[in-house]
C-alpha cells in the first residue's frame, strides 16, 4: 500500500511516502480502506518530538480518518465488511495511522458513518468533535445553560459551538479576527467576543447578561481573567489544550468564593464509556443536521509533510489528506 511514514522524530522532512505492506487485522480489529485522513495538532507534535525506531519499524501519522471496512479480525462480525466508518485514535499506541491506504483499529474505534455524510466530514470528527463533546458533557447537562467557547473558529471550538447549540445551550464564542468571528457565528454561536480588544470583559457581560456556566478553554493563562469576569457560581472551566507554559497565577480567593471548578482534560486518556457516548451523540447530531462540514484545506497523500506543516502554521479550518 502507499503510506506516509517516518522512522525518526523531527521536522516534517522526516516523512517519507512510499509502498509498504498493508496491515492485517488482529483479534478484535477491523481494517479500513482510508478515503480521507484528518490531521490534528497532536499529530505533528508527536512526530516532532525526539524519538528513534528499531530497524524496520516506522510510524504512520494521523489519528482520524474515514473510509470503508474491507477486512475484520477474529471475533469481529463479518457483516461489518463494506461499512462506511469514521475512525479515531488510529495512531494512539499503534504504528498504523490514517495517512495510508489502509489502517487497522480496534472495532469500537470504527464508528458507522451516516449515509448522508461525506468522508470529509467523517475525517473531521474524531479528536476535535470528541474533545468538544467531553468538555461539554463531563459536568452534567447544558440544556438552558450558557457556554463560553474559546477560539470558536478552531476545530474543537467550532464542533463545540454546534454541539452545544444542538444540546440546547446559549453559546458565546471568542475570536481574534472578523474572519474567525464569522466562522463562529456561522457555526451557530449566539454572540462573539473579540477577546483581544480592551473592552472584551464588557463585550462578554453584554453577550452573557445572566452569566456563564461552562467554559471550554484553549489557553487558560491568557484568558482566565476574562473567563472569571462573567462566571456564575458553581461554573466549570474545562481546559483541553496546553500552551506550553509551566506556571500560571490564579486569583484563588475570587475562584474560591465563586465555587469555580477548573477541570483539565485530554481526550486520549478519556474512559472508553465516555468515548462511546460521544460517538453515539455525534451520530445523532449528524442525523439531526447539527454538525456540518468546516472549511477544508486538502492535500494529496504525497504532500503529507506539507499538510502537517499547514496545521502547525495555524491554518484556519480543517486540514485533510485525500488518499488515492
């Protein structure tokens, strides 16, 4: 099969694209003929860290993708062969990422893709949409609540806006530019706060006059004071990204008397039951028309290195790889 892979960590130039043997599904696994591979920031970060492989070993990057099951391992129902699916965690503790013509994953990580959905939408779900779902639901229902989504134009942020709206929440997002603000509004945000402006606190209080109950935060160090400015008592801030800072000063008394909870969450260490619940809800949201395709930047498999560079550079929208 044709695959992008690397045999040592480093810059994107370590990625090669050539023919290697296709994987064979083991017990409990399915093999997917990949149509589209989706890239996340963790994909290029995993590649760039120092690492070495034994002779003959390699890593195919990218966690997310969509395609068709064409083979199953022992103890998997053969009726799944031919099923269109979206997949996640393909490269987590596995060398078979989605930047290849075939991958193998445990059966439960291959989720049926509704017939009306494109492979591109399927490849854009995975890590971003499941992260958004976990942040929104880990502390109870949000129906009738107000949710603040940091960086609503990002992959996680946009998915969170759509999911929160579908779940019955009022959604306020933050953005830094007119383009990003429009993306958040188009996704369903009720209001957008330009967080870099001097009156951002006033903007947030106007957008959420009854206060904020849940915050999805991408940069706690930058945004904690803005977040706290409109929090209701017993509100929860869920932090799902790391901006590489080692220290952070928090206004402890202010948070103490507000009964504020700060939760840190990484999707790769989320319990399986929560991931399965996310997959179920994402399917329901797709069927309800609540999840739509973001803007895509698309690359051929031969340009996997350039595609990962685009994600590292902060390309707006979702970066996909079309697999021949």
